[in-house]
């Protein structure tokens, strides 16, 4: 089995895409009417954390990539 090595730039691009997908999912969830429930409250909390963490990951990878160019 061959493992394909990805560059830091590739990983940063993937993290940015992941963040975009998370933000889009959160926007869709905000547009959908839901009833107040533990599930809907949990979904909003989960999406908020997913957006935050995916943004942090993308920014951290971008910072590493920029530092590697110095």
C-alpha cells in the first residue's frame, strides 16, 4: 500500500475547504426552521465549534506554510 505524501500547501487548502463546508452547513442550518430541542441546540453548538476549529486549523497551517518560506 502506497501512502501519498501531501505538501503543507495541500493540507492548508484542504483545511480551508473544510472550513468553507462547515460555514456553509452552519448557514444552511440557520436557514432551516427547527423546534427547540436538545438535538437542534446540540447541532448549532456542534456546528459553531466545527467552524471555529476548522478555521483555526486552516490559519495554523497557513502560518506554518508562511514560516516555511522564510
